[in-house]
C-alpha cells in the first residue's frame, strides 16, 4: 500500500517537474522520500537554487513562504495548509512597527521563523545556524531588535556581547525540554555529548556541551561517528542523525519535544498536493520585495561552524 503511494508520488513528481524539500523535524518517512532535507538555512538556499518548476515544501508555512519569496516564478506547495508555526505567530508586523517606533534607528534582526509581513519590516533575517554571525556583522554601537524568539536572541547576545532588545516569543516544542530532563539523561549516559538547539531555555543550554542548529548537529555528529549523543531539540532530527551515523547512538533529551505542526505532513498529503497542485503559497509583491532584502542578507552571511 505504502509502496504504491510512494510510486504515485514519484510519478506525479516527474509529471509536475517538482522537487520535494523536507525539514529535519519532518517524520522519518518524509525525510526518506525528500530530494533534500535540511535546516531552514539549507532549505532556503536549495529553494533559491533549484531549477524545478514546483517546490513541495514539507515543513511549516513560514518555510514555504520563504521559498516563495526567493523563487516567485516557481509554484510552492505546502501539503498541509494548516501547518503553521506558533512562534512565528507570536509577533505581528504591527507589533514590530510599534517596537521600531520606540527604538528609532535600531537594526531589526528577525529569525526566519516569522511571517513574510514581519520579515518585510526587518533589516536582516537569520536562522539558528547564523544568528551569531548576523549580529556580529552589525555596527558595534547601534541598537539591535531581535524577534520573535527570545531564546535564540539571548544566545546571539551572549555569544556576541551585544545588548539586544528581545521580543518575548518562544518555541513551545523546545521550552518543553527541562533542566531535569538534561540532568536525568546526563546521569544515565555520563559519557554522552549533549547537543542543544539555541531555541531551548537558558538553564537547559547552560547544562549542555554544544549549542547547534540541526544542520550543525548533523555535521558535528558526522565528525564523531562512534559517539553517544543526547539531543535537545525536536525529536525528528534523531532520524536524520541515526541514518547518517548508524554506529553512533542518539538519545532524545525529551520525548515530549515534538512539533505537532511539523507532523501534520503525511505521504497522502504530499500525493494530493502534487495531484491537485495544492496548497499554493504566495506572497504579495510589495511584501515579497521588502522581505527578500532581509532574506538575501541571511543567505549571504554563512555560519562559521
Ligand atoms: S519546532 Fe517550534 S519553531 Fe519550529 S516550526 Fe515547530 S513551533 Fe515553530
């Protein structure tokens, strides 16, 4: 049954001249099906470079929007139209305009996990892979506003020594990982390296050995192929880590760290998406042009790790 479905997806993918991109938090079978898996930065770069006519984005809405901003001539499909990101919805463009009015002259850095309208109000976008490098690239004495994730913003502030005005957004799937989870895992696996995503809370990050984006976790684990790792991020990444490093051991810091929106995409929905060319994600031209400038800056500033 599943084999038949996979064949039909391949058949329609060819017919539509489509490419399937999947985020590292997607269910394992979707990662296996995708032409390219990665973190937000890697997927954004892929979306801007592909010569496919259709991009099927297995992720959440802001990722598909980013692809539509970068490649307006392509058709971008989100297989599940209600796959959103609660953190992205924690700030509106109007709220950001009000914050900017309180800090005229501040440079606005927005995490790519944000709506197209918020990106359009921002000077720079960043991902968790290059937030530090983006902040470092800014003039030394000016004010910086960082939205919407306060934990990634705090991480960038700590690494750069810059004073950053933070918006109080957060990712519910990361803040669910507690200090207790890390201490329990550390007691059980004292030899394991603890890798945490910068979206985790500060007390959790303080207990971890490495703070890395999902793409950086994959690279780091690839350099230590026989190691044991405790992974403090959304559990979908374990599939990619284990697949690329079959001899290493990966343990989720918390089995509760699941993003329900990422898990809304299924094989059936990918097939329907290709069959019916739904759900098309587009961004209005004035917003797209403004947001594009911030995204281009994000893609240009590469992480050093
Ligand atoms: S893991 Fe968090 S930040 Fe990522 S899509 Fe889900 S809710 Fe948004």
